[in-house]
């Protein structure tokens, strides 16, 4: 439940163009993702990263904030939630970002 609230905080920050909060929220999410305990990784995957494209209008801003290793791991979850057309557009967004490492957290 907590990580769902973290996503809502990110959503509000996206809408307000609050770069400081966005940097901190995505940084925290990535830190959770990198922890050796699977509990935090799984929780942030299903309660945050799985939902990052729920507000479709924010897709461009969201895509450049996702590290490549997160995208690889969360993409199967997006397959369950998105239409084929939207998933193809998300894939195109990541292709347009260029080589791994260009994505910012």
C-alpha cells in the first residue's frame, strides 16, 4: 500500500512539474528495486513501476526516468495491463531514448 502512495506522489509531481520530488521519488523507487531482499523489489515492481504508464499523457516524461534494468524486468507486467498498441508505443519510446545509460533516474 505504501508504494502505491509513492506512485501517487510521483503522479502529483509529474503534473506539477516538480523535478525535485520526481528525482527523489524515482531515486527511492530505484533504490528499492536494487535491494537484495526480494520483498522490496517485488513491492516496488507491482505497486509503482507496474503503474507508471497509468496516466498515458505522462508517458514521455515517465519513460526517460526509468533505468534500463527496471524496464526489462517490469515489461512483462506491462504486457498484462496494456493494449498491444500501447505496449508497442512504450517500446518505441525506449527505442527512441537511445543506448542504455541515457535514461535518468
